[in-house]
C-alpha cells in the first residue's frame, strides 16, 4: 500500500512539474503571467468526470462542500493542487525507519 501511495505521489509531482513548465512557457511567450486553473485542466481532460464528481459530492456529502470549498480549489493553479497532493501522498506512503535508543 505504501509503495502505491509513494508511486502515486511521484506521478502527481511529475504532472505538477509538467503543468508548471506549461504555465511558465505561456508566461514567457505572452510576456504576462499565465496560470491555468486546475478546474480548467480537469475540464479539458475529462468533462464528464468533473460533472460526476460535482454530482457525487453534492448528493453523497453536502452541497455546501462543493460550492465554497471545492469550487475555490478548482480556481487554484494546477501545479499547486497536483504538487500538494503529490507531496501528501508521498509523505503518507514514506518508509519509516525504526530508531533504537539505548539509555545507560
């Protein structure tokens, strides 16, 4: 399980790097700051899954969770969301080492 979480974390960090490079390239080419929101990336990737996620959150959890909280997160830059999730998954799946302490 921990290997899966670490692998997923690394993949998400790679995607975050790619989206950061894309935003940086757009910024340099246009001469102004260009940031792609996560919601726009998700919409371009798979429109139906975004609708399904919205419906599932509103029906299964609570409608107020989607509108003020998740809708705000969807406006954040893609690399922030993907990087944050990648760091979180990698941290949860990290290897923990046993430390032996000896006291005299």
